[in-house]
């Protein structure tokens, strides 16, 4: 990858699968947002109170929205940004009762 005049000279294939350093980044260790989402989701599933389960579900959905927005705007490559968009659409669709 060479940057000339501040422009990224990578082709579409490289922008989809490689980060700016040329590394293929499809899977990364989960960050704090994904760990928080998993923990809140587990708590919402294991809670016996319906209102508490609902509260933890909404919190976990909010954390997942934050993660997906970070992926959309700061993802390492186009693939990661597409995953962020897909997850955002699933979460918003799930909040409005529209899903797969």
C-alpha cells in the first residue's frame, strides 16, 4: 500500500479484506463492547424477573449498537464495516419487531 497525496491507493479487493497495513483482518479478539454485550445478554437470559430481563436486554442492545457504529465508522476494512451495518440493521429491526 502506498499513500500518495493522502489518498489510499489500494484496490477494492484489498480495501475489503485488508487493513491499512496490508494485514487480513476478519476476526479480532473481542473488545470491551462485545464482552459487555455478551455479559448483559447472559444476565438478561438468566434473570427470572421479566422487567429486569427486559432492562438488561435493552442495555445489551444499546451496547451492540455502539459496537456496530464503531465498526461502521472505524472498522479496519470494508468487510468489518459491512458486518457492523448488518448487526445494526438486525438490532434496530429486532427493537421494532422486524427480524429474520
